C-alpha cells in the first residue's frame, strides 16, 4: 500500500486509522472553532490522528434555497486560522478545478465529492497541487471502477485515499456493499469509510436530504471489522439545527464514546489479522 502523508503522520499501511471529522459546513467562525477545539481534546485522549473537515461551500444541495456555506474566500480564511491556531491539519471539499490551488494553500488534504469522482479535469487539477486527495466513490459507481480514478490522480503525480460512502439503492436510499472496502484497498491506496454519508436518504425530506444517525456507529463498526485505514464522521453540538446533513450527524457530546467503541472493533480485527 502507498501510504498518504499528512504532516507528521501517515494514513494506511500498519498505522492506526485516521479520523476525519467536523461539521458538514462552515456556519460561522465561533461554532467552527468550538467544534474543532472539542475534537482536538477527544482525539488526543483517544491517541488517534485527526483531520478537521468542514465545507466552505455545499455545491450539490437538493434545493436552491438551501444554505451552501460562507464561500471560498471567507471559508478558507476560517480554515487557515483554525489550522494555525489549533495546530491541526484541515480538509475541505472542492467542486471546480479553479478551487484546487487556493484550497491547497490552506488544506493538508483536498476532498473530492462523490458526485464529482469521475471529473477528470478536477482530479488532475487537485493532484497537480501536490496535496493528497480523499476521493469519495460515486454513489453510482462500482468499487472496481475507482481504479481509473487512482490512475488519473497518479498519472498527474498525486497521491490519494479512496472513500466509501454508500451506493444508490433505488430512490432515496443508500446501502453499503462492504466488499467495496477490500476491492478498493487492492488498488494499493488507503481506504476511508464515510459513516455519515453512508446513512443518507437523498431527497428524503422533500427539498433536503434525510438520514438515520442511529446507523452511523453500526456501519462504522462493520467497516472496522472488514478493514479500513480511517473513518469519516460529521458531528455537531445540535445536529438538528445544522443547515446541512443534520439527520446524518452524530451529537458532539456522543462523539468520544462512539469513536472509542469503533476503534475497539478496528483493533480487534487488526489483532485477528496479524
């Protein structure tokens, strides 16, 4: 496996799983810092590496009236200040090729949303920044097809993780094929399991995406047992008040206990494989 280096640690190989976590979208500076400070304390206690995630723009909202975020300029300014003041790596979504360079000046990892996993120009632009990528598998894609994403990024000189986040199952529902985890790891890259978006119910609230946060931990436990190199969670002090993906996010005050249990499953599976 080709590990991905983030500052002073690596994702993949024999390393403990990384946690990518934060709110879905940057709502304001104060809340973003409050969540990040709490997550830093939690991940330090759990002795696990962590990357803070929040989106400056949610460009694929169900409704045109939905809150999208603060925009690239204001959003990246908050992420840059947070990264420096808290001394933590950060990541965010990019949706267009021209966003890759400014985001790479701030972020340690660039995230490619699932709907854009096949966008060649976006992948190449992101790879050419020399920052590693976290590419989410499209909900419409077979895991085997992600090998071509790997080829595109590596041909442009980039390194990447692949991220599983569920597959469309009819209308308004996602399911997880756990076979996708070993399949994508066979491409010699680290694999992240996105427990938050795997429990989405696209369009489930009419003009907004629904979900079932009670299934986040069971799905993460299952992925831990199969074998992954990291976990992606979105969390919020009051998810139901979040303007984006609230139904899928776990409560911030439940985050530490949830991650601790998931890590135990990962550690047990790793011991059995050794």
